C-alpha cells in the first residue's frame, strides 16, 4: 500500500509532527498541538531554556483496515525554539478534541 509520503517522494522527517501553533501574551507562551486525544497521550514535551522538544510515537488505530493510509507508525521528535527563555515547567496542560494546549511562563532575566 502506498502512503502519501511515497507518492510525494518525501521522507518521514520532512513532515513536522505534531503540528504546532504558538501564541504569546506578556508573561506566557501557549503551545497548541494538533493531535487527536487518543494519540496525544503518547507525546511528551520537554523544556530546556528556549527549546521545546516533542517526543513519542505516532501509532494509528489498529482495529481498522484502511484502503488508503497517510498516518503511519513512526517515532516523533520535533524541536521548536521560542524567541525568549521560559521556565522549565508546564503551568497548565489542557486536552481538547483537537489536541493539547500547554501553558509555559516566560523567564524574566
């Protein structure tokens, strides 16, 4: 079975995953990942200075037999660098149907 990656001649590393939107206010960054809740529990977020690192494993639902499949089983490793240093702890983690939102505090120097 050919995947979309095969058809587009892309490697797994060419597609960023999870999809991420980052917002900010004066004191915080809000990191929203777009990943169904069934999969988001397998994604871990590590924080170091200005870098967010997402790791885990993407595993599609096994109880189905798709005719065509774009979601393949693969390791997740994605790094995002923020414009300012942040505290090394997550203040809040909110799970939604679309994914997970993390709230982190900016570190004031």
